[in-house]
C-alpha cells in the first residue's frame, strides 16, 4: 500500500478541503453565485473518498479511478479559483495537489 500513501494523503486532504468549501459556500451571502463551486465540491469530495477506498483495497481499477479523480480535481480547482473566498483558495490548492498526486501515481 505504501506506493499509494502520498496519493491517499492528498485525496484525504482534498476531501476535507472540498467538504469545508462546500459548507462555507452554503453560508455565503450570494449562494446562487456559488452553485458551480458547491456542485464540484460535492463531486470532488465523493471521487476523492472513492479513490482512497480503491487504493486501500488495491482495486484493479485504481488507475482509471485516479485518472477520473485527477480530472474532477482539476475542474474543481478551476471553479474554486474563480472565487476570492479563503475557503475557495484553500480548496483550489488542495485540488491541484491531489490532481498532481493522482497523475504522478498513474505515470
């Protein structure tokens, strides 16, 4: 499992950042403006959670799952980067790190 360790850590950090961003977005004054961010936070948190599960059980689909995880993380980072909120900036950063870790693992 050690080959997955760094990727698992990045996925877990991204999952937390997305959940935090999701919650914080719901409390923003202009919640409608945050709809895209909220939607992608959910997608990203879910795929990160699933990727962690896949890696810990050594799923035969790890490569494909991590590839999809990287794609969703990249989209989420792009969306979060459009907003000036601190939680969005932190989330974008965590998403980029996770996407990179997933890509490196598949390299």
